[in-house]
């Protein structure tokens, strides 16, 4: 079942890695997200775009859960404007 993963607050291009989106996501029990998975970006202007996850990175902050950051196969920050909803496809 599709699930909203995050609403883009910040994004940055990481050379050789793609477009990294924040905030990170917290996976629910049994949920997996990995390189090669596709996601749908529903942009604030009403358009949508399918992107592929190039990689993930995790970070643990004191007092909070493990966050997973997505890196997508996009080369321009304008492809995922602030406010874009990122949805899983069928998982």
C-alpha cells in the first residue's frame, strides 16, 4: 500500500549520490526502503514525478529515533521543490 514518506523541507545535491531530501523518515515495523525502489513525488504545483532511490543514509540523534534520508536519481533541486510529498509505490 502506498504511504506518504515525507514532505520535503530541504534538499541538497550530493555529488555522485543524487538529490538528498530532508527531513529523514522513520520506518514503521517491517517496512523496508532501499536503493532501486521507486517513489512518487507529488509537487506543490500539482504535477508528479517518479524517481528512483539511489541510496539511503541514516542518522541517530540523541533522544530520537533512527532517521533514514533518501537520495534520489534527480540532478536538480527544482525537481523536488519544498513542500513536495514523497510517496512509496505499493509498499
